[in-house]
C-alpha cells in the first residue's frame, strides 16, 4: 500500500461527528469528552484505494469496556449531519454502505499506532506499529468514494490522524511486544473478532456444586449455528461477533435427557446492546437446518413445522460468571434458576419428544459455555400419557 498521495492533504476529521467529540490540533485530534458513546468521526475527505490511514491512540481509559470501531463508508458524512446515531455498530452497520468492525482490545494501548487501508478488491487490511496483521474486513465496495469512519468508543478516548507520508518511513516500536504465539492467538480473523474461545482462554470457575459422587461434564455445541457465532476448537465455548447483536444461535450436539441439569455460564457481556440470552427446545435435529433457516428474531422459529418453544431474556442484565441452570422434568416442566437461586417454571414442553436445547446468544450476552449434570440413574420414567401444553 502507498502512503497518502503527494497531491492530497493529510487526513483530518470531518465537521460531522458525534456530540461527545471535540476536535482540536488543526482537526487532527478527536477526543470524546464524556460517556462511552456518541463518538463517531469521519475523515474530512475520501480515502484512496491503498492509501494508508494512520491513527495514534493518544488517550486510553479503564473506566469502560470495548475500544474503537473503524472501517469505511461510501455515504457522504454530510448526509448524517442532523441524524448521527450513538454507535457505529450496529446503528450504521445495519444500513447499506457502512463497513465497520471492532478492534481487538489487546492492540489498543496508549501511543500505539493503528494503520489500515482498502485494496482494489475490497479487502480492508490493518496493522499495528508498522506490522501487518491481516485482513480486517473482507469484500467492501470500492466503486464509489470511501470516507474512513472511526467510532471513538469505550476505553479509547482520544485519537490522532498521523500523516502517513511521515509515518511510513519509520516503523514505530511498540512499548510492549507480544510473542508470535500470542499475536496469532489474538489476531482478528476475517470477521475481526476478539474472543474466539481459544483453548487457553481463562474461564471463570463454575459456581454450581454437583451432589457428592457426581461430576459436571462440558456440553459441546452442534456444528449448526447462527451466522454470527464462532465456536472454540472443542466446540464448548460459543462467542458472538463483537459488532453484531443477533444470529447467536447454538444447539446442543445431542438431545437433552429428562432430569439432566444444564448449566449455562456467561463468559462475556457487552453493555452497548439490550436484550439477553434466550433459551429454547426443539424436536428439530440441528443437522437438518441450513444457516438461512435461522431468523434474526427467535420468535419466528415458532412458525416452523417442527416442535419449537423459546423463552427470551432468561438472564436479564447478565454479568461475567453468571450461571443459569435449567432442566426438563418428568412432567414436562422447564425449570430455570440463576446463580443458585430458587428454580421457577418458565414453560411446559412435550417431554415425550426427543428435544435438543438451543440458546440465542443475544444482545448483552456475548459468550457462553454449557456444562451438564447427568440425570439420576436409573433415569426418571416419563408418563405414558401426555397432554399437549403451550409455553407459559
């Protein structure tokens, strides 16, 4: 990639920006002065194909969560001068012509320098401190002028556009260098996500105490999943993409057993989204589903021909480490308990069917794992006569 062409001025910030943004230093510095949002900024001019955008992280906070989101748009920022939303993701990315993703927090240290550029084929590449990291966003449209967009979000509170013609001639040395193995672990893939449930991820301990003589076992997820879910190598941790809030479906790899207790542990949350985890049961074998069969709204699953029940927001305002236990009883009751609290019946199901459990890792819930306490032996006997009942 080339630096800024000599006949173009260095990048500065556009006059259209979020209401919490203050522009200074000849429009090269943008600072968010309060809260964690309303920090969207744009470049003052379109960026050429292969032109490097160089951004220095001037100020970093530890009061929030998340860091900058960045990318490109073919929409002239002036069209948003009277209607700029709080967030680039998902408020703008849900609209045509916006391609923005979240940077991995590990890269966002004070004085680090982020660079990125878009190729003629539409792939956005990025790097840190002069070192290429790979493709950040694949396949954006390059037929129209592209402005860069940076949402100064969360713990990133002030950034500065650098003149890439000066920066390109000397590689900046980071204050803390990471070993190659660590860089590989945290490098965003083509979806530019952070936690992917890697095998060396530190997981919170399980609070649930199984009865004496019993052991909790991990429950792997089925390979069928929502389009925004990434599974760990052992398929025991499911993480939704940072910049998306829906399509977080995961299914158990096997049907549930009557009397089996499943413990869903919340591993990561994102407060910028509303809504939380949804729990459901279905007679549909996940292997028969195509990704296009899974709707953005889990309520629409009830329109399918198979047996589906769903309960939304089973863990409102979740925190990391929270645990939701649920069980299907002999009577077809689905009981749920949060963090060891008293169980409550949230719905009834036809327990004579072979049922898979599924979760919609939705809204503020972003990453989960599931453990199982097997049912007592011998297993409970299912009544021979059942009554078709609807969710409570």
